[in-house]
């Protein structure tokens, strides 16, 4: 490395990031449809909800117009409608709902690990957005 | 085209549409906004917070535990 080169700086992981990674790695050991999996989800959910309830951030002004929210509402309704269609159509391997489609992924440890990481990271982000 | 493919294409299309709306919102295309900004707005009022946290909990329980 020449004298002018600056080593790449990596943002340090915070305690919460590390905790989320460790928790996800452990929780992903629990297979879906088991009591340990339910406990793993409910424990993390309760912890983040408790954190969110304690958090005090000054209220922020509303930052999106109704016109900006509308496309997301439409997409959410379409997703719910399509999921309902799949469920009423059969909800089996030939007519899979979203959860059935994701089952092969979530049946593997790496798939569950990614799932837990995404879910916990979203929850952590939601905590940082809490206002009163 | 089998029902499986029809359903799969539907979900993939919705995911693609969400990505397009999010990317356009990040690029500043009016009136679109990214999903994160819309969620932040929803969480500025009490019922919105309940809905967002409820959806988050449901997603975790439904897909990871059930």
C-alpha cells in the first residue's frame, strides 16, 4: 500500500447490531412450527416493543402526502388480495400462498438466518422511528 | 400456464412493482416516496404505530414461527 492510500473504513457495529446477529444465529436454529421458534419470535417481539414503548423522540412533522401513500396502500391491498386468492384457490403445493412459497427457503438454516436478520433489523429500525 | 406459475408471477409482479415505486421515490419522482418514508409518516400517529408494529409482529410470527 502506498503512502497516499487510505485504508477503507468500516463502520463499527454497535451493541444492538451484534446482539441482533447473535440472536438471529441462535433463533434460526429453531425450526418453524415448533414451540422454541414461537418463543424466539415472541421474546424478540416483546423486547423490541418494550424498547419502543420506552423511547421518547420529539414528534416529527408528517412527511408524506396522501398521494405518496396511495401507491403503497394499493400495493398492500393487491398483495393481501393475491394472498387471499391463493388461499381460496387451494393453498396447496399447486396453489401456494406466500408462506408456502417461502417454506423451502425457511426450512433451511441460512434461509431462516436471513429471515430473522431482516425481521429483527426492521424491528430495530422501527424502534428508532418511535415518536410520541 | 399452471396455477402455480400464475400465482408465482403475481407475487413476483407485486414485488417488482414495490421495488419500482421505492426506487422512483428515492429518486425524487413526485408524488412517490420510499416505503421507509411512508412508514415513518404512518408512525407519527398512534393508530399508525399500532398497525406498523402489529404487521411487523405478524410477519415474524407467521413466517418464522407459526
